[in-house]
C-alpha cells in the first residue's frame, strides 16, 4: 500500500532534519535547503565570502536528502 502525501512529507522532514544535524546546519537555515530539493532547481554557487551557511553546505545537505529519500522509496 502506498503512503499518503502527508506520510511522504513527514519522511522528508525527518530526513532533512537529520541531514542538517549531521552537517551541523543551524535549524534556522533548514528552509534554505527545501528549494534545492525540487527537481531541476538551480543550485547556487559558493561566492568565497565565508557566508553562513555556505551554498556548498546547503547543496551537500540537499544531495544527502535526495539520496536517502530515493533509497527509501526504492525499498518501500
């Protein structure tokens, strides 16, 4: 039986929360990762200015979330 959209969102939120914690991203910036999860999203580049959070960190987290949610959907 397939999960509901709400179940999928709950799973995405949990995976995102875990990835942010593992990467050391302040929870305040978690919503900065969400747009990067959309298919075809344009990814920002690091400007080298020492920004917090750095675009590279946000992209790493988005990559982790995509991998984990893809593998979870394959095993479901």
